[in-house]
C-alpha cells in the first residue's frame, strides 16, 4: 500500500505541474488567417512539489531533445554532408479537387519524427523552406513545436536542423503530408530529392473521416462580409507578429461589423489569453460557441483553462462535448480526460481514455499518456503491463524533466512484479 501511495503522489506532481502551456514558437512558418493558431498564454499555476523535493521549490518540465534518425550505413559516408536550403511548393486539395475548408499544416515526417514546416494559404497552396525557423503559433489542438503536451508534459521532438539548411541525409526516410483535423492525408516521399530539383511536389489529397460532426473552421465565419474579413486578416497579421494589443483591436472590429464571426471571437480569446486576462478569454470562447456550437477549437481552449485550474469535473464535461463532435482527431483531449478521470478516481474511464490517446497519437506527440496508463495499471495491480508503459514513456521522452522520477516509479513497479531490471 505504501508503494502504491507513493506512485499516486508522484503522478500528481508530475502530471499536474504547470498546466497546459501554449507558447509562441520560434521555429516554423507563421500560419495565415485561420482559427488554427494560438498565441502564448499567461504563466500557469505553480506545480505541486514532488515527493522529497525541497519545500518552496518546483520542477518545470523541460523539452526533450530527440536524435535525428540516420541510416545504419551513414558511418560509411565518404564525403562530408553539404547543408543547403531546400524549397518545396505544392497544393493541398480534397478528393474532388477543391481547396480544404481550413488552412492545413504542412508536415515533414522523418522516421516517425514529425516537424511542422508551414501552412497552406486560403486556396490550398503552400511554399516552404524545409527546416526554416519562422514564427509558428499553434493552438491547443495542434501539437506544439516545443513538444509540450497537455499539463506541461513533453511530446515528440520534431527534430531536424535549424536555420533552413538541410543535407541530403536529413531527407532520408522523410515524406511530406498535410494535417487537418477531420481528414487523413496522402504522403509524398522525399527520398532522392536534392536542393536544385524542381521544388513543385504536386498535389497532396485530403480525405474526410466519416461520422465527424465537429468542424475545424466555423461555418458562420464563412459568411462574414468583406470589411469584417479585412479586419480579421489584419488581426491575424498582428498576432503573427506578436502585436497582441493591435490584434485584439482588429478582431474586436471584425466582431463589431459581424457579431456572428465565431473565428474572430475565438482568435480574440487567444490574444486575450496572452495578456493574462483568462476570464475575458473564456467569455470570448463561449461567445464563439454561442454562434457556432460545432466549432471544436473553442471547446479545446476552454478545456485548457479548466485543466490549468485543475477543475476536473468541468474539464470532463467539456471533453465530453468535444468527443461527441469529433472522437477521432484529438489524442490530446483523451489524454486530458485520462488525467482528469484519474484525479476523480474513475480508474476505468481513465484507463480507457489513456489507451485511446495512445492509439490515436500515431506520431507520439503525447507520450505522457503512456505514463498515465502505467500508473493506472500499477494501481490495478497489473505490474508487468504497467512497467511496459512506463518504459515506453521513458523511451519516447528520455529528456523529460520527470524522467528520474518515472525511473523510480518503474523500479517500484518492477519490484512489485518481481521483474528483472
């Protein structure tokens, strides 16, 4: 019983630390005028101290660094790698050839490691320089480039060189795809591509998932008049430059012209969060949902606010709404639910949500779901299975700030299961 209690204490300290932090990234292309972005939020509440920690001190999760996977024969390379800028252009379309309903993220996937490279424009076109470090400000529904998942936990590294200089080896095992909630994407392999090749890689086709009621773009926003859209676009430009006051001004202007502009309400909530006024941000998200109840992203931001306050019952209620609208595209939502349900002592539901998060998280953006599941299984006395998931977490997030703590938990679980170390 003592060991189990220590495991729960460690879990609370590790998973509840810091809330879900959304930060402006310095590493990818700035998104265009879509509801698919989020500025940074105010600092989260101080985390609980870990057991055995010095009173008055806290531990913040850090960003793990993952090595870029290389071919096994690389050591035999005779010539030094030459770093060059590599540009790519193309177009993202739906199956009928029309542009996607929202701005899609262009991702480079190399040996399972995902890096966001840029966004499409309103017509589905994209033009990117691989590895270029521009300002990308993702929202909570998009895995951040600082690799933090919900509650400040570490996610998958994007990997790759910085500054937009890439060698031929950096494209080994790589492909380009599009990412848009509610859709699955074709992929275009980059093997054999060189810096001086034709940059046009053609079309990437998105295919709609079935039985998804929620939308990533507000239907009511598509009906906004020209002047409202003009103000909205100015707000997005200001937000991209991190001019939050100007951005808020432009979004408010768009809303004054067209009060049913759900995306503008949503964006106003995001920039208001940046100023630290979380209650005003909450009201903006709620207003967005008043005019478009199927718009998923405001729900997710409201869930983030509840998670930061550790309001587990309210968080579970919001998550239930999200999953009714779209149960297929948000592993981070299942992860949040697993932590909330665990703290409400609903272990069966917590286990279900953790497993769903792991199943849907094909790119290992939220490895901490393995940590949660490992602790839940340990609580149930399933020590061998628990050890497996704790090991998976440590493998996926070796640089996580709580790695030493999880290793200690793993040692306890292995001792209970009488497993060899």
